[in-house]
C-alpha cells in the first residue's frame, strides 16, 4: 500500500470472505488491500482481529419525535372501534403531553440506533395542523447535536392528513424552508379521501423546494395499488426518478403474482423505492420479487415503543433478520439480500454519497463477531464496534 | 419471615410489580414476603437489586440431535422440486455425516438454551429406520450430563415416518424402553398416507409404555384439522387428557373463526396442547383464540441452525417477543400472555412439577433487567442471571 493513511485497520473480514487491511485517510477509505499487503509508516494501526466489517446500517424509516424509548412505560390501548388513525393521534397527543421532553426521547432513540450501527437515518417528523412546527423545531436541534455522529434526513410528515387538517399545507411548506429534506404524505385515499388533491400538495411542494418524497401508504389491495400507480406516474412525469419512496405499501403484499410483477416493473422504471419494516401480522411487499424486478427495497425500525405499538429495537441487523424470517429467507443469497436491504439498498433509497466498504467511500462501518453476512443476519451478534469516518464512536459487548 | 432459609434473595421484582424477598430452602422457595419483611439469621443474602424475577423458561420443542449451532456454517439448500421431507432428511444425513460429533453439537445448544434461561425442555430425537437408535443413545448420555442443570424430556421422533420407514415401530418401542418420555409422530396423512395406521402405532406405544404423545403436524387446512380431530378423539378415548400435544398444527391457522372456535373447544375438552414456534412466513395457530378456549398453547425454538432452516437463538424470551410480534400483541395483557406461553403454559404442557415463583415451587428462576413482564417481552434484555434450585448457574451481560 503506497497511499499514506491516518489509520490502518488490519485483518478485516470483508463480505466476500477475504481478509483485508483498510486504510483510512481524512475519514474515507483510501486503500483496501489483502491483509498484510503493506502498511504506510505514518498510519496508526488498529487490528480488527478477523471480525466481519460491514458498512454502517441505514435506518430508513423512524419517528424520532414520538417514541417513549428510555422513558416511562406507556401501556398500549387499542382504538375503541377498530383501528382509527385520528383516534390514535389523539392517544399519542395525550401520551406525549405526559412524556419526558421530546429532545431527551429523540436522543434516547439516536443513542440506541447509533450503538447498534446505524449512521444514516431517515426520520419522519409530525408536521400538521395539530402540532404545527413544534416537533420539527426540536428534532432539527437534535439533528444538529448529532451531526458529527449520524446523517439524518427529515421528512415533513402530515400525520393528521393534509387536506383534512387545516393549515397543514402551509406548515409543510414552512417545514421544508426550515430544513426538512423530504415531503411526506399519508394514505391519500383513506385519510384525506382525495388522492389527487393530496398528491397535488405533496408533489407541488416537492417541486417547489426541490426535495424528495416519502409517503406513508397503508391502504391495501386495489385501492393501495391505485395510489402506488399514481405516485409512480407523477414521479415519472416530474423526472423525480430515485427521489420518491412509498413506505409500507401493504398493497404490494395483497396482490397476485401477475399484478406484483407489473407493479414491480412500473416501480423500477419510475425509480420509486419501497420501504418495509417486515410487519409481524400483516401482509407486506414481497422483498425478493420486487428486488428481482429492479425495485430498491429498503427498511427501517418505524415506530419504536410509542403510541402505535410497543415493539422496536433500533437495530437494523435484527431488522434484516426479521425481514428474512418473515420472507422465508433460508439460503445464503437470500440472507445476504436481507442484509442488502438494511445497507446498500437503504443507501441507494436515501441517495447517500460515498457509501460502502470501497476506496473513496466514507469510513462509516461496523465490526461484527460473525464469520460472514448470512451468519450475522441469523445470529444478530450484539458485540459490535461502530466507526464514523474511521473513528470508533460506540462499542457494545 | 420465620422459616429458616439457605438463601434469601432480597429485592426481587415479581410479575405483579411487588418487591419481594424470596427464601430458598433445599432448592425450593420456602417463603415469599414483601421486601424487607424479615430475614432468617442463618440465610445467605443475595440482593437482586429490584430486577424482575420470573420462572425459568420452558423450551417446549427443540431438536438436540440435528443442530449445527456452534459448528461450521452449513448453507441451506432448498429441495429441488418444492419442499419434500424425505429429500430434506437425505440432505440432513449428508450434513450430519460431515458435522462435529452430535454430543458436542447437542451441548452447544444446551449451553445456549440454559444461558438464556430455559431450565426445562422437550426435545424430539430422530428414531426411525434411517438412524435407528443412534441419535437417541447420544442424546440420552448428554441428558445425563446435564441432569443437574436442566430437565429434559425426550420424544422418540419418527422423522422418516412410521409405516413407510421399515423397522421404525420396533425402534420406537425400544426408544421408550431406553428412556424416552414421549412418543412422537409425523404428518400421518401426508407422510405415511395412513392416518389410522400411523396413530394406531403412536397411541398403541403410548398406552404400552404409559407415556405421553407429541406429534409433528404440518398438514394444513381440512386435512390437518381432520388429523387434529383424530388425535383429540384418541386422547379422550384413552383418558390421556393433559398428556398429548400437537406441534405446529398449522391447520389451526388456516381455518375460519367458527371452525377455530369448535377446534379450540375440542382441544380444551380433550386436554390436547398445541405447540407453535410462531413461524415467520406461514399461518400458525392463533394464540389468543386458543387460549381463550382453554387450550394450553406452548412454544419452542424448534430447529436451530440445522438442515431445515438457519434461524433460531435458543432464547424463549425472544420467542415470546416473536409470538407477540407475529400475533399482533400490543397491549400489556397480550404481551403477558406471550410470556405465559413460554413459561407457565409450557410447564403445564410438559406436566412439570413445582413450577413458578411460589412457595413450594422449585427455585428455578431468571433475573431480568426489565421493569415488568411486558417490557421484558418487547425489549428481550440479554442481561440475565439464571438460577437452578436457588443456585446461580449462568449469567450473561
């Protein structure tokens, strides 16, 4: 190795099984050579002891403003007459009023996620007529505090709808001025009862501010598929290929194979990514079929211990395990694909620059006590060390 | 507290939230009193510091003979023409021939399970025309080695069928003489193509040896339900209430609510327990509906990293989490019921004597860093200490 390095990480097990030495200069990988392939004299040497080295995980869908993680336990209460988002939002408002300060709760989640190895994140933040910009102001400040540790994209998320929550379009507009990176949406049909009107606001604001789109879409079956088609059509028409995502997209788990193939081709051609958290008792987008169609499928923790459900561990490696478990992934290539969903595919969906274990990429990586990626996905070892720009920032045993 | 104790565990958080002191004499709980309620002078005191104390978990379905856990990674290979148990058994035979000694692999699994807090277990062990009694002889010896640490029930499991695997009835008979606690079975319809013939052997041997029955039943829909009905009918006719279990019973996840209610009443009346591991991408028995019908639903890891699939962590607390996640359990009572499945319900299904945190019960317990049972189920904290008959045998951070 001739390039000089600030740090040389030796004996790194790469995803292909090779043992390598990784040179890091200025926070980026400057050289990747076979182990023992040469050491620059000015480099500080860190022996990784043959541990698996993977790029830091991508947490593609989280809600930093609404979790109670690290706060008092708040028992879940079901909606009285079946699930109702508005009733749930009211329950959430009541819970949040009694909770620890939002900043503290957001930091709790960030510590959890970073400790598990996620160094890039997309968080939805409530911006609507009920809370205005209050949540966003807090989360923007927290993002600043964590800028050195994790890259956070914020989505202005109309949790109470857009057309049915007075003042929301203006708040969303303001949120994008304040620093949100994307505009969100929520079930245009079932929530606002106006698919065109809802998407007009979402894509109008996206065009006005030159930002991406990430829409929550729980609507299932043909109603959900119709909205996915509408989102894809607007994405193509506006030249937003690669800048639009549909989160949840349960409809893709409801339709037959022929319809799924067609939807996959449409999503791939339009450059619309699909986010799934692999829910436990709900049909969800078939990961392999979509990937084979060329769709970018990424993942996230979604809610962590909040008013919507009590689950979530902020660990994208355990999420990869869950994606595999729920998808019936048994073979090595399948387990590896689940890992791709929480790493490279996530980076693609978020449009991250310089991602991966490659010369020129940012040295954001995680060491894991596993022989290889498939074993890491099934075993989810907790003994990890997290490096940001080549600097060790967290370790857990 | 007036009873003298060998050990006094102070500041134990019980499931009802109360802080208690637990006296242990001769390996059993001799007193449970409010914390600070009085200490016998001759007791050694162990301060549990307010940690949650729960009874040791019950691993109700595992295969000690076939796992590769702790051995080399063996990639999963799918059956060529769709899933086929015989092809899988052949793949397993090939894998096992190349694997570390069975005793070593069984010990690896036991260390994993005990470390996570399971101190009672039911393991199926292959007994059929293909392996004869070879597996059983090894596992019987391992059970002896671990007798002080964990109670193990062994099921003589005809992995290659009974009628279609020559010599199997005789091997099963011999296995029960050698020390198996239960007789197993495997999909009487789809595997042996003879429900009556298969069950005649299973229940005939159960009657001959006075042992219980635990049958693997993957057959779904009406075919599976028919076999469940047959098993329940034989259980009633032979007065085996409480001594029969159906493992997997996927059919119960396929049928409509009315049929499920009827099946639940039948199972409860017959005293047939249902084991589910909450599979990831397959319908499974609805836990709450069955419990509400009075059915004993228990759980197990099933396969851990073997020729059938790569998953499994040998952690019944994480299994409770999975049961909850797959069942849509969000409320505290639901999370608590998932915990019951891996503890008290498991103890009932296995017919364990002296189970629980109660005076007179065996002091087999686990301390967990959680506020209460629902939090333990969603957080699955790894920081646990495992006590057998009041003696600390494992701790993990």
